[in-house]
C-alpha cells in the first residue's frame, strides 16, 4: 500500500463520514451503533468499504422515502447486522479456527 492509496482511502472515508453526518439524527445514532457492532464482530470484508457505504445508501433511500430508521431495520440493531453478514466470514470465525487447530471448522 503506497502513500497515494492511504491518501485516497482517507478521502473516501471523509466523504463517507460527511454522508453519515448529513443523515437525520436518529439515522446517525443507529448508523454509529451498526458501525460499532461491525467493528466489534469484525466481518472480514468490512475493510473493502462496500458494507458500510451500502448501509448509508440504504439509509439515504429511507430518508428520501420519509421512513423512520426503525421502520427500515426493525427494533433490534444486532439482528439487522447479523442478517447482513450471516454468510460472511468474521474475525471471530478465524479466531475459533485458530484455537481449534482445524481450519475451516468454525460454526456459522
């Protein structure tokens, strides 16, 4: 990863954060909870940036349709997050595999 990649990554992240800040307050609160959950659970594909930006896209559509954030995701933020990454590998899976000593044996 070169310096240009780092600079471009920072620009993209700042643009992403600006999009989140443009959302209504209730959407921002839920987004931050989703982000916190994903940073804790750690889906492996989180670093490519499509998951979080996809959520912002989804939220922006909800705002445009005049829907509340809980109408979109339901009352359980963790369940919403789990549904998004149910078929994805997480860092928890990798950790379980490392302590079991058997690659590919982590339960889904």
